[in-house]
């Protein structure tokens, strides 16, 4: 078997070292595209305990999984990741490399595209094979979509959640190939500080339920109520931009065109008006529930369910019903 493939998916792992839901979706997408152009799909896993995710990816659609299990890779460092991936790609040329449109994907792929002289499309909502890859991404705050073809032999793309479909486990699995290279010791970039989620908190991009608050929450205390709601629903807390600008919540909570793109099964928008900049970060959610005191708020036009009312009155009733259901 030759050591090259046409499509390579960069894996991200959860704290328990499994591949993230988005990684499995990308693998499903890669599998479909590879089948259409008679190619193969591979995955690359970097991290401490990388063999765990590698085995799962090999069972869930990857023909080949390159992995490097090393304690020096326990936390993401852009220079280290880029160096390892660049040399992997030079040894094993691919025609398409996929990563999630996550903080890591948005940081890593531009670096790789630059060093490899490859074309890059970020924030893809569709990728098709049409004799060459055709990428679709939202533009103008999500008010239009652009179709893009990349002319370099290798194309790189970051892809939103729910664009691909995760495949069920199947056997025999793909081949596992350890990467025979040590992570670089010397880097120009030093990571000085890291902020972690609280125990039990779920990363926004991975959450099945996102409860977001807007300017109308009025302050940090309003977000305490949303945290309780998110906890009861097993989800994560997000925000529109004004609460981030006001310092009520960290910038990692921001959903939208200059924040995170999420696509949970359920998105609850509380006191958010529904600007195009916000909608472009959550418009692909499964079901959208809006709570807003203004019946004319645009968010109701894109919601599946809407409650017109002050969140101070609506949420306590909602929370007490949820507590009742949780204890039943
Ligand atoms: C370049 C650029 C990038 C941007 N990027 C982003 C981005 O990534 N994400 C983002 O979200 N925004 C972004 N914005 C800002 C965006 O344009 C909007 O200003 C912002 O989304 C509005 O946030 P909001 O809905 O919380 O606030 P508002 O538009 O002020 O809406 C507040 C809503 O709360 C309701 N409300 C008030 N009090 C209550 C109450 N007690 N109970 C119930 N409802 C209540 C009001 O009726 C209103 O609908 C960006 C803007 C620019 C120019």
C-alpha cells in the first residue's frame, strides 16, 4: 500500500482523548469526497495518547491514520503542529486537507497554507467534487454564499460543524502509521498562560445545546441564570458581541462572524436581537428558540419557537419546570 492519500483530516481530541464530533464529521465528509474522486482518506492525530483517537478514526472511515503520541504534544502549540504537519504533507502529498472551523483550525491552516504555498478556504459550509474541489462559504455576514475553486495542487479548508456526517464504526479498520519524527523542541512562540474550562463545562463548538445571551441580559448576573439553564440542559453558554465587549463573559463565548461558529441541536437565544453578524455564527443550529421582549425582533424570523417576554419572568418559570423534570 502506498503511503499517500488524496484527503487528509486533522483530528482534534476531547479531554478523554477521543476524536471530537466535528473530527468524525470531517472524516465522513472526506470519505464521501474520496469515494467520488477514487482517492483515499486519511487522518492525522497529534497529542499525548494519540493512539486512542487513532484507533477510533481507523474504524470510522479513515484508510490511513498517521499519529504521533508524545507528552510534548499534550497541548496545542501552533509552531509545533505546523512543523510536523508540513513535513508529513511533504512526505505524503495530498490534494485536500480538512480541519474544523475551530480556534485550532483557524489558527493552524493559514500557517500551513503559507508555508506550503497552498490555497486555503476557511469557514466552508459545503465541499463538492466536480472534476476539482468546489468550496462554498458564506460571505457578507452570511447574506450571500461564494463558490471557490483552488488552483494549487493542495487545497486546505476549515469546515463548519454538521457539513459532514460521522460514519458508524466498521471493520476492518484503516491502517495505523506512527509518525517517525520528534516534535521540535525549540520554538519562537512561547505559550505563557492557558485558560481552561471549569470542570463539567462543555466547549461551545462541541455542545449539543447552546444557551446564548445578548445585550438585554443587562450584566453578569443575567449570565448566572443562563449558566444554570445550560447546566440543566447539558449545554454550554454563548453570547452575542455586546456582553463580550462589556466584559460580562469571556471572548471565548462569542458566537458570530467574529466569534465562534456553532451548530448545536438546540440553540436558545435570550435577549438577542438577531443581527446578521450573530446569525452567521448559529444559523445552522438544529432548532432555534428565542426569548425576547420585542415581538418585532428579527431573531423570531429565524426561530423555530419564540417566547415574547422579559427573560426575568420567562426564565424562572422555564428553570423550575426543568428542575421538576430533572428530579422526576
Ligand atoms: C465587524 C463586526 C463584527 C461583528 N461580529 C459580531 C459577532 O461575531 N457576534 C455578534 O453577536 N455580533 C457581532 N457584531 C455586532 C452586531 O452587529 C450586533 O450589534 C450584535 O449582534 C447585537 O447584539 P445583541 O442582539 O445582543 O444586542 P441588541 O441588538 O442591542 O439586542 C438586544 C435585544 O435584547 C432584547 N431585550 C432587552 N431586554 C430584554 C429583556 N429584559 N428580556 C428579553 N429581551 C430583552 C431587546 O428587545 C433586543 O432585541 C459585529 C459587528 C460588526 C460591525
